[in-house]
């Protein structure tokens, strides 16, 4: 049964007085509640990775001006940037003076594409002969300014892989198999450990720390959670991870709920949500006993939902074992741990 069929069945037959669009909205409300009720097998088993690009550019010099978000490259830096950036693509990289704050790069342009004509009057520094320039996420507010400034361009912040990201299961240094801790530190902790972010790892990242929600205009990961990998890494280094996702809501008419969930389960939950909505819409002047008893119907739908849920959870319990199982580790010096089917042994609460 498709999303469209479920919605039409509820709107046109099961529950009078509700529009098709409202029914679709309430079906997704119900589906979201089911997703959040437990950890389902289809939320696990997701794999991905971050490729830390290292120090992608630092040659040449730049011109920066206080209160201006624009960074202008000299000829050497401009040539290097053309190998790194693509015009019109929002970068995932950060810019900084090596000793000062990090800035998100939100745009790259060259004077050859005619974009200089769109810069505010006076933004182009005197004596700049043309080349590449960057737009930062906020005005420059660091002491070093003017021409001839050194700089770093690298990636410190990494977006999660999907918009419905729920949590990481593990993050690993793919090269050495070392565990990257994503729970121990917060941004407040990093502000104590390394407030200026001047501790750089030669190769091995140690922590992944929640940073912010991506707000960069036109970003491909707009609205995604971003993690800061610390210490910052200036060499190319891969990280692999497994994660849990919430699950996609239904959008297109032919969309179906993920296995082992069934349309019957979602329909029972949606009925409960819709009956509660109808109960809340009762007017204060409605006479007692008139109309349907929406509260009773909501309780009945909830009971049917719970009965159906028990059966589906039994099926899902077997699927869980395909993605994440508990087993003894072989080496005598280690404690019990977990393993995943993609990255091998998983370290949770041990070493």
C-alpha cells in the first residue's frame, strides 16, 4: 500500500471531516512517532566516511580587511585556489590565519568571471591586480590585516552523512583502526583544551565533537549537524563510521514504509493521531454526547497499534542481529565488545 492509498483511505472513508493534505501530514506525524519509539533495524547498518583533505592551500599570501568578508589572493595563492575550488560550488573548507579564528568559506570566485562587478563599492583593496577571492561566512575580525598575510585552508568541520541522522555507532581511523571518540567532549571542553585551535595532529584524530547546524547559504548539507574533528589534521586522512538514521518520511504518492514496518501499523498509529486531533477540535459549546467519541476511538486505535507493534518487533529483533551483535573478543587483554558487519570490531566502553 502506497502513501497515497493510505492517505485516501483515511481521508475518504475512515475519518470524515479531514482533508487529504491534513491526513498526509498526520500519517507522517504517526510515522515519526514510530521511528522514535525504539531503535529499528533499518535505522542501523548505515555506513559512511569522512576524507580529511589535509592542508589544501597555504602558498602565496592574501589580503584581508577588518569588517569585510572578502579574502583576495595574490597570483601564487590564486593559482593554487583554482586547483581546489570550483566556481558556484559552496566549499566544505575553512579559512584562517594560522594563529586565529576559523571562518567558513561560503563562496569562491575569480575576477575573470565578471563577478567583481557585484562586489560592494570599496570592497576590492587598492593595488589588487585581480585573481581569485573568497567570501567568508562573517566579516574579518582578526588583528592581522592588509596585504601579504599568511593563511591556512583546510577542513575542520564535517557534516553528518544524511539529513535524518540520529547518532553515530562508531567512528574509526580507517588507516590504523583506532577509535575516534564522539561522546566524551563538548565545544565547552574544547574551549578549555584548545581555545585557539592551534593543536594540530600529525595524523591521528582523537575526537569528533558536535559543532553546529550547517547554515551556509546554498550548502548541499544545509540544516545538517556538523562535527569538529580534533585535533585538526593537516594531512590527508580517512575516517570510517557507522551510524543510525531516523528514517525517511513519506513524500511521493508511491512511497512506502520501510520493512519490517507495515502500512497496517502506520495506519493504526495515524488513526490514533487523527482521532486525537478530532477530539481537540471539539467546540466548547458542543453538547455532551453529540458526535463521535473521538477519545474512545483514539484509545481503541492505540490498542490495535500496540498489538500490531508486538508482532513487528519480534520480526525486527531477528533483523537486528544481522547488523549489530554482541560477541566475545579474541585477544585475552581486551574486554567484551561489539562487532559490526562493515568495520569489524567496535569499541564501546572498553579499549
